[in-house]
């Protein structure tokens, strides 16, 4: 058995555990909402208003950094990685479709990497990079938030765990890079 087969078997087994074995009415009611962007719209508006009001004219670079982090993560995941890897979603995979519990519409796109995970980890790590030193609660809160969104993708049946793990890594790297550039810009233009 090749290492790729071993990884795929592990991915399918963990997917089944999260998607089927963890199934319960509370998760069924909550987790589909966690993956919806409109559900988080108040948080996004708060973040934009917070940096805009607390950083004055420099707030625009922080808002731009948030948008750029998410945009780069989404573009890289959706257009570059997914189109080249072309991994079927579990809900479209004939080997999985009989045993999975699909809790949302499946979608027709590819699965690897999860753009939801990439986008939210990009934003979370961007925020940690710029504000994590100011408050100890920012890091665990941001990572838990992004992690719950990633977990919900597996729970509802549209991504394998490997998709969200790799999406999270991709997004975190992009968020870190953009935070580094924005942080340097803010230090250079302090005053």
C-alpha cells in the first residue's frame, strides 16, 4: 500500500468519525450555520469598524490586510490548488456517498483544499499577527473560531479532514505573510 493510499484511508476513516459518529441534534442545528458567511457578517462588520475607529487613517491598511488575506487564500485554494488536484468532495465520491450524512447541499466544485478553512485561517492568523501581542485571548479565540468553521465543513459532509487541515495551513501561511507585510508598513509609517 502506498503512502497516498494510507493517507486516503486515514482521511476517510476520520471523515466517517466526524460526519457520522459525532452526529447529534445539537451539531446538526449549529454546525451548518458556522460555515455560512452571512452568519459571521456581524463579526466581519465589527472587525472592520473596530480597526477603522481605533486606528484612524491607518485603519484602512488593516482592513485592506484582512481583505487581502482572505482574497489571496480564496484565490489560491479555489483556482490554483483545487483546479490542479481535482479531488472529489466526499458527497460526490461514489465510495463515500452511501455512508455519509449530507447536512447541506453538496456543491459541484472540488474538495482539496477547503477554501472555507483557508479563508478563515488566513483571517485568524492575520489578526493574531497584528493584535495577538495585545491580548492573550485573541490567539485562542481566533484559532477556535477558524477551527470550528473548518470542522463544520467535515461534519456537514462536504470536505475530508485532510482538505480542511491543508486549507488551514495554506490560509495560515497567507495570513502570516500579509500580517508581516502590514506590520512592517505600520511600523515604517508610525507617527
